[in-house]
């Protein structure tokens, strides 16, 4: 089955990119998820949990992403913020 990438993520050769806006101060944090070193295999999918800290306001958020073996995002949640659609990135 072919699946399109989640519109909140962009693919690079060895990474997935996304941006998170924090709930507390609205700071935008740019996130890079390495396809080679940050993803753990869980059953037939990959999973990554990443703690984020805003460089300006020190806001905290936690990003959790589940994806297929072909790195297509199937589920993404943020505690302490929200994912921005790639078309809205700064």
C-alpha cells in the first residue's frame, strides 16, 4: 500500500523535518528526526520520542512519532505544543 507523507512533515535523504509551536509562549521549534540513529523498531513500525526545549523561551514539549518502515508517519502527538503544517513553516 502506498501512503503519502503526513503534511506536517518533510522528508530529507536521512531525516524527517517538522516544526512544533509551544503552548506556553508560542515559540516555534524546528525538529530534525534522523532516520538512522533516533528511531526504534517497535513491531513492524518505527517509533521516536523526542524532548524539545525552545532556545529562546526554554518552553518544553515532547514529540512522539510512529511511522512505517518506509518512514511514512502514521501517528504524531505533541505534549506541550502542536505540530505545524509544512506549508505554514517560518
